[in-house]
């Protein structure tokens, strides 16, 4: 019986050893799984930190872009205000130019009418002078003929006077 007890005890020890081995393997497996989980946790934690860093960088970029956008919008509004002021100035200058053009055209038209009247007066005066010239020319011809006849008569009178 002692042998059978020894065998039974040996089996119990063996069973205990197997159980202990199973427990050890389970423990080792759990530790390995825990280590793998810890590695994954560290990797996820590192990725989360990277994402948070990227997020912070993106937030900073967004703030910078918003600032730039606000500055650009302000500059745009200023340029728009300047443009409106220039447009008003140009419109006023254009209106002033139109008025000056109308005044100058009025002066030109007035001068043109005045010149046309003067031309008509000069043409009338020219016609009158030509008429007077023609009359004077006729008188001159008449006087010249008369003078010729008088000279002819004077010559005839002298001849008659010398003959008598």
C-alpha cells in the first residue's frame, strides 16, 4: 500500500506540477498578453500625443489663418472705401469736365456765330467795294475818255488858234 500511496502521491505531485505548470503557463501567457497590451497602450498613447500635437499645430494654423483672414478682410474694406472715394472723385471730375466742355462748346458756338456774322459782313463789304470799284472804274474810263476828248479838243483848239 505504500507503493500505491507513493504512486498516488507521485500522481498528485505530478498533477500538482502539471497544474502548477498550467498555472505558470497561464501566468506567463497573461504576463505576455499584459506586456503586449502595455505595448499597444504605449503605441496608442504615443499616436494620441502625436495627434494632439498635430491638433495643436492645426489650431495654431487656424488661428493664424483667421488672423490673416481678418487682416485681409480689413485691408479689403479699406481698399473698398478708397475705391469708393476715388470713384466719387472721378465722378465729380467727370461731371466738372462735362460742364467745362459744355461751357467751351457754348463759347466756341458763340465765336463761330460771331465769325460767321463777321464773314457775312466782310462779304457784303467786299461786294460793296467791288461795286464801288466797278463804278469808279467806269467813272475813270469816262473821265479818261473825257480827258482824251478834252485834250483832243485842246489840240484842235490850239491848231485852230494857230491857224487863225
